[in-house]
C-alpha cells in the first residue's frame, strides 16, 4: 500500500538515504525493511508514511526529527529486568508500519510527519542530552523504531560511544534482511506481541503473526538483546483463556521460561471505542495462566496491582523487587556481576536480567524535555 503526497518543499532531513530497498523492473522501488514490502512510484510514501520514493530512490523523511522527548522510568517501557529504577530518555518520530485499530499512541503513530515532528535533534545531541540528564539508556518508543531504522541506529551508536544503553520498544515487524543491523545496536527490547492468532493480526493490525514469532525466536537465539514481551488484552478479542494459555506455552517453549511477559490493560482509543476497559481480574487471570504454563516472571500493567507488578523469586516465592506503579518499594537481590543476572538471597535461585548491585532511584516521575529547536 502506498500514498501519493504533495511535496511543496523539502528539507535536508527529508532526503536522508534509506537502506533496505531495491528498484523493480517497472521503475518502482520496493522497500525491503518490513514485511509489507511497499512498492512505490515516484512521490509515493509507504504505509508507514515516513519512507518515500524521491528521485528514484528510497529516503527516510523523519531523520533527525522527533515528536518529543521525555525522561521516564525504565519500568514504563515496560522493562522490569533491565536496570530497574533507572531513568531512560524516550523519544519517537511519526508513523507506523502496522494499522492497529486500538493504538494507544495513535496521535503519534498515525500522524503524518509534518503534524507531529516539532523537535530537531542530531544523534550526538540526543546522546549528550541523555548523559547530561543522568539517564542510563535511551529508548526508541511512542511509535515503532523499525520504520526509522537509519536514525535509530545512528542514535544508538552515539549512545554507545558515551556508555549509554539503548532500548527498542517495537512490534517486531521487520524483515530478516533488516533485523540484523537494527538489533545489533540494541541492548534491550520490549516486543509487543499483540495476540496469538493470525485473524487478530490481519483484521485489527493489518499485518501477520508469523513474521513476529519468527523475529522473537531469532532475537532470543541469535542476539544478546535482553528481551521482554507485552500483550495488551482487549476484552472479547484476545483475552480468552485458551489463547492466553497457548501464547504463554509458546513463549515458554520457544523463548524460554525466563523471558518476562507483561499483560497490560486496554482502554478504548483510536478506532476501537466499543470494548470496555480491561477489568483488573482479566490481567490477574492471565498472569495465573501464564505462570501455570511455566513462565517464571509475569506482570500486569496499566492497573494498580503491586503484587502483579513486583518481581518474585520463581523458586521460593520471596519478594525480590517491590513495585507500586513505577516506584520501587523493595530491593532484595544479590547481584554477583553488575550488568548480568541476579540471585535470590533466600534460596540462591538465578533471576535472569541485566541488574546492578543497587537499583536506580528515579521513581515514577515523568519529565518532558526539549531538544533542538
């Protein structure tokens, strides 16, 4: 699917060369970044709206431009086993390569670039700002960073040069050709596994389930990226016991029992105003089903649930990290090697993740910041 747009003026950033494309025999260019494989005539943009055909080549139109920056708790991504309690500089651009009718960030992901891109920032200025603000990492979030791969990779390089970690919050809808470069520059990822049926992906997201599952297995087996998953439970669509149990069993078998899984609550938004908000009991039930399937770390999100948001020893049941929303209320971990796994001080069980000897103290605060002009 492609979109024809008028281009009355161009900025330098509108012509940043894109990677992962080839020219077709009929003169069109095909974007090979995501499974949509958009085929574009001159002047057209892909469904994501940010990758366009200009002068017979593919360009990224949002390079160096953002819809906004904010310092968040890392738990908000959500990542519960990656540098707990630390601040992360979060930012996104505009557009998306899926068409989720329930999008919770629709004002950004469904916007045309010019509607939302107010902040201009180079990769080095983002990394410098994150370091100055005391952040331990930078997160590509709000919209899917896959579609601005070239910008995300350059920002990630600048962050690593300053000793900062990088986080991708993504739906994982990327081709095998492009995923190697993208995830090579990420230290952690939260992948949005939207459901466990092809019908859901096709009818509500405009995509397919199989590429996401393939990428999850690849990330887990072929990279050193710390991986967590999130599934937004929508009443009547993907919250049935059988689907939750099947999804959880697949995660346990294909990715491993130590991969954290977050079930979060839906609220009516974008084009889905009919379903009621997800009842808290649904999240509690989903957490129980996932744990019964063998997953060791299952969390609830978007609701006030200290028990479901805390980290418990999978062997003896001791409280390891207490959480109230995004505030850490308890810390009982032995961390033999900073940056690696931890152990339960009571029974010695290994707790997978990227931990340090002490938690961060950022708390639940959210601090918008302005970069560039």
